[in-house]
C-alpha cells in the first residue's frame, strides 16, 4: 500500500512503543514513590467533563485549546436553522462535553462533589493523560500525561516548601542534577498591574508575559502596549524581565518598588518564608531563583507559583505549580484554598533521553531467553522457569524449534542479556548452557545453579 494511503496518526499525538513506555513507567514509578512518601493518596477522574465545568477556569487563551465532543445521536436536533452558520452560537448546543484540559479542575469538581466525605487537608496525587488543542512541537503534544500532587484545605506555606522538596527529590531519583526552579507569587504581579493603574486587567497582563520565554521581552512589551497598557508604566516595572541579583537582592528590589502595596509586601514575605522553610527542611536553595516575571498563564493561580526548567535542554518547563485561593468558589466551595504541582512526563522523557540519564538496562524487559531446539524442551524447563519468575527474573521461551542462529538473533534484537541453550547433550545430562550475550561467554550449569546465578544478576 502506498505510504500516503496508510492510516495516519492525528497530528500532535504519537504511538508509544515498548522502550518509550518503559521510560514513562520508570519516571512515573519514581514520581509515585515520592508522592506516596509524603502522604498523598491516588485519585482518578474521567477523561470527559461537562464543558460547563471546564469553562471559566483557564483564561481566554486556555479555553480555546479545550477539545469538545459532539453530543451523541442527532446532535443538530432542535437547533434553530438560522443559528447553524454561527459556530459560536451553535457550539454550546451540540458539544456539551469536553476532554479534560488539566487535572486540577477535575480535582476541584471532585472535592466539591465529595467534600462531606473527605478529610482535610485533602492530599491527592493523580497520574493521567490530558488533552489540549495546542500547536505541536518538541516535547509538546496534544495528548500527554500529567503527574499532579495537590493539597486542598490549608493556607500553610509548609505545603509549598514540601512541594518544592518533592521536586528536588524526584529529580534526584531520576538523575537530573542541573535544573532551575523559578519562584514567584501572583500577588506580586497583581500589585504591579494595580500600581500601573490597570488592576482589572491582571489576567491580560499575565497571559502576555507568560510568553516571555518564547518571544522575548521586546515582543511582550509591544503586545502589552498594543493591548492598551501605558508605555511609561510598563517601562517603570520592566526591571522584572531581567533581574540579575541573588534572591535576597531581588527580594529587596521588589520591596522597594512595591512598598505602597500591602498585598505585594505580603507576597514577598511569603516567598521569604518559603525559602526559610526549605532551609529548615535541608533543601538547598541553589536551584531556586526569584523571578517576578513568572506568570503561569492559567487564570486560577492567586499565590505562590513556580516552574522548573533544564538549562541544558530546550524543552520548556518540566514541572509547574502554584496556589489557587479562590478557585473553589467556581464549584460552590467558599474559602477552600489549594496548592499543587504537576510533572510533565512526556517532556521528562525527552529531556532524560537528551541528557542520557536513563539506566543502561532501560528498554530490556526479558532477562533470559530459553532457546527451543527440541520437542522435549518444554518438559525440561517447566520446573526451572516458574522458580526464576518467583525470584523476579523475567523469562521467556522461544515458541518454535527453529535454528539457534535465528533465536540468538531474536535475543540480540530485544537486548536480552542472557540465553539458555539446551542441545542434545544437555538434554541427556539435564544441564543448561548459559550464554552471556554481552560478553560472548558461556558455561554449563545444573538447574539449581542456573536459578541461583540468574536471580543474583
């Protein structure tokens, strides 16, 4: 069949083959272990949510990326024919459900539905795919996994410190030592916009400066001017785009500029306290940089915000998070503050592959292959193989008695490190040839010797 006639993947999606799936599992297993060690419990929510649940949570730009699902059956039934050419009018009537855009909105919907059954502070982790109609690029897909951990029901800054501690611990387990944590508080940005005389336009301001890493300061400034922000006011606070001092110096600069803003000074005090708590927890602050230009474009953030990037890998942020104080009100939950973080597994996979920090054995599922050259092989290995598997040794038997050369080729292609060969002489003596495929050596062993040796390798 010609290539252009073969079934095509949806743009922005991908098939995950065995090695990639094992890399993903490796990352998720480490993240999950850290989450559980901090007392988080798992939660899963449906892929589909009511569009009414999703709207009004992500800002105008985010909402354009929500995938909507057509209603079942005759979705045009009852629709006024005069409205059928206006998609904005038509859309709410024919697509009432959508794919989840993130895991935070489903979490708050769940908390609102079950809050009488939950124990607060409520700590949950959630590892599931999300969907966004975004422009595909390196490390950015339209379907991707997020690994979230959130705490609902406490304003304590201890939680922010622990979340940042979790970031350090996960990355250390994954072998990533060179990373940057950008830390800010949305109240600082709110105060700046208020002092500029545009308090009601905070979300517009944040959506623009959230593009800083992608388009640069000059284009962000021009976009804000085009939106109607005053050039003079923007230039007064343009220092936030390029702060060069250490954390203490940058915080002092912010105190000077925000001395007339109580909420701004309170936000600076919160960041200072988080840094102090990290020191108490024994977490080094050499990876943490105060970045008042960090916005985290999602509209629901109100307090601490942070992102993690890798200086040596151009892939965007691999972790992001923050505090959302008023988010629960959209679900009928008053005064229900939350704070959380999210690891992007797909970006982490790309980054770790680029950095070469995956273990050498990654992608090897089978540890030992038993070759098959005789009809008597199944009877001979039937007692050995179960014992190996009980000792967590991954084993497979080649299913057909074909040439040894082809079976060894199979083992090489699958990177199987050991092969057990049973030829005519071994059938008589009930011994096994164990070949080390990496070294090219082989030795003869009894069944028990084989079991003892393989379970220790």
